[in-house]
């Protein structure tokens, strides 16, 4: 089938899917869509899972054309900027973990945002030395230098097989011709409206109907975003960092007093890093290294928990939840002091992920009762951070796997869009420690290593992860959720390995979360009041809460891929062929 025909087919199919529930019985080219998008799909050839049905189908179409997992992931990244604008983006950043089937090598692509060169350590402090939240979260000063376009382009150049023009083609079509607005998209726009009022571009794009977002089923077209995507398709990442888009970004910054300059954009580079690597009960764990804290503390927690017979305790039993909670506290305490951008200060990664250090931490856990967080201090490993991030996972028949998490930070980031581009800007500068010891928007405490500095990447909790069994991909997962990302990914892995759950069961199982400070244990309501009451007796301050994370996961068992989109947030789809 010619490429142009494929694009027309995909666009029409996506539109029908969005407009009608009858699309659940529609036939894809070589299979049918699951009746329930949260049910695990199964296939031999490949699997795509994301929080957005349209993006999943975009990735699937690339796999069907013969593209690999990286090709599909990059196409999805650009498509999500159109169809999932609360977190999919061109104006943000993230992390991609790529396992290469041909060589067995895994690489980590760091395209996290950077502080502008004009940024200063005290830029978010008022005259009294207190953090000005409005400035750090909702102003043009909250925007870090975006990395998404550089990161996706680098991944495609190094590990993909299709041209960048093809990777952005469907996203262009979706932006130009539009797609049907879902109930979830409308709801998220209504929630973000007050913050977006500061931006005429944001209001023009999303609130054309007398200040109201499009109703469910109405077509949302984004002409300016289509222009930006076309520029990227024609001229590559240079369009964003040195060309026509860069000019519009810097003009906007100059007009509003923002800090991002031509030099910031021109000097930005995505970085290929070695993944942080550990083991758990015979499985190999590969995850994102600093400036993400996710991989380090995921492996740190797994190392601690390896000292306990979790399967004997039983899933979400009081004993199990207690050990899990105490482990989380210890890891998040370490996060507050030891993690930051490794290009600016050394991070003791190898010590933090060592089995010996984990054994020492495990010995600090009181088996009978909770240890108040005020008595837990960051460890000495050296011997002597929105619910509005999004994650997608792709696996192909060639053995390649991509686990990608990217974000604008808050829902719709800063709420500010660059005039003439349709590009929403992040507010990631809030992820720095504006004042060490003062929590950010997610309640996370940071130290000196995560203080603001020009050109520095802010610390993140994003945790794209791949698990190998006998050196072959077994599980790939990741999640949005701000500070809750790491613990969400942790529990999916434990559910599969320790509790022998299917991927659907592992993703759906109720979760808990503790991040040291505040000293509160969050327990999803689905876990039941019984567990919450039992944990209170152990000394926890328990808060029953709504959804924790939204993991998008793939496993491969006996030659079959199985995928599960998390039902905590509607609109996702796992689909194979």
C-alpha cells in the first residue's frame, strides 16, 4: 500500500475510533481492536501501549509498514503532542530507554530540559528568601530549554529506519485536519483553563468557542502546530533549535522577559547515556540513570526488598505493605540529598545501587512498626520529583523495545504557548530545588545537588524501565505521576516477578506510595479500608487516595507479546498485530 494511502487510512481509522464506540469492533489491517482497551492484547509480531488510543494506532501503523520499535515510538511522540497535549509535547522533555535486539545492547537517551543560561540560583526567591510559587510554576521563567525534538530526532537517527518526515507525517495530518475531542481531553482543558488564560495562543487553540474547549466529538484542529511539525519534517531538529521555530520562541521570550535565548536553543543537545543496571531475583533491571532519580531508586528499593520473602507475605498484606512503605521512605530520603545532574556534581550511583548498601538499609527496617520519617535521614552510601507526564512502550518482532516517558511537568506545562507555533512550553524549572529543603509541587525535597544553575538539567522521577530474563526482553514499563512514578513502576515489577501476576493483573492491582516527606502513606481506595486500618495500627498516617500512576506495560512470554494499558486513566490502548 502506498505511504499516502496508509496515512489516509490511519487518519480515517483514528477519527472513527474517537467518534464512535462502534469502532471497538472495527478491523485493523491484520487483527481486531480489543473490546476493552484495558484488557491485555497479545501478538507475536509487536505491541504498542500508550495512554492515547490514536497514538497507539499511529505506532502500530509504523510497525505494520515494517518499521522498528524506535520508528514507532518517535511517530507516537510527535502524534501525542497533537492528540494528548496535556503531556505529549514538543516543548518539554523526557527519557527514552532503547533495547536493541540485534546487539542486545540497551541505551538511555536523555532529552531532559535544561535551565537557561540566564538562570540563577535564587531566581525563584522573593525578598524574604521564600519560594515564589507563581514565578516558579506558572510564569515564563518556569520554562526550561525543551529537549523533546532533539531527543526524538536523535533516537530516530541512531536507531530508527524511517526518515523524520515519515515519523511526523501522521502527526501533521492529525494537527491539520483535526481529530475528535474525547471527554477526557475536554475535562483536562477545563481544569487548566485558568492557567492558560495568560496565553493568547493557548486560548486561540483550545478555547475558540466563546472561551470554552471543544465538546466531546467535535474536531480540534491545530494549524500552527501543524506548521511547526512541517518545519521539523522538512528541516529536522535544526528548525526547532536554530531555524524558523527557534526564531518564534526567542521572539516570544524577548517580548515577555523570558530567559530562553538563541544560544540556549542552539546549544541544546540530547545525550546518550549508559542505563543504570541491577538485578532482582535473577532478572536484569535496566532503567534511566541521573538526572533521573527513577532508575537509581528503583534498583535501590528492589535490592532492599530482595532480602524479604515477599511472595510468602502475600500481595498487599499488612506485612508486605509495611516492608514496602519503609523501603520507599529510605530510598526517597536518599533522593533528597544524593541525586542531581551528573554533569554538574558527582552522583554516587554505584554505591546507591549496591547490594551491600541495600542490606544495611534493610537492617534499619523495624519489622513491627513504622519508623517516623523525622528519624530517617539520607544514608551514607559512600563507604567509610505530574500526574501529567505520559509514558508509552513499544516492542517489535526484531527484539527491539522502547520504554519512553516525557512530560511538560504540570498538565499543559506552564499553560503558555509560543505564538504562531501551537507549542506549549513546560514548567520544569519547578523541579529544581529553588530553596534546598523546601518541597516542590510534588512535595519532593531536594538538596544542593539539585539547586538551579545555568545549563543544568533538573532532577526527575521518570522511570522508563526494561527487564530482561536470560538476556531477552521480558517486561517493559513506565508511568506518569510525578513523585509516584518510581513506586508505580516498582509495584508492577514486584507484581509480575514475586506475585506471578499476568501483565493485566499487575497493572490493575491497587498501589501504595510513600515518599519519606510528607510522612504520609498513600493507599489507593481499591486496596480497601482493612489494609488502611491495619497500617494505622503500625503507626502510619494513612491517606486513602485515588489513582496512583498510570503504567503502560508490555511483557513477552513464550514468544507472545502481552500489553496492558492502565485503566486508572481512561483513553489508553494496548494493541498488537
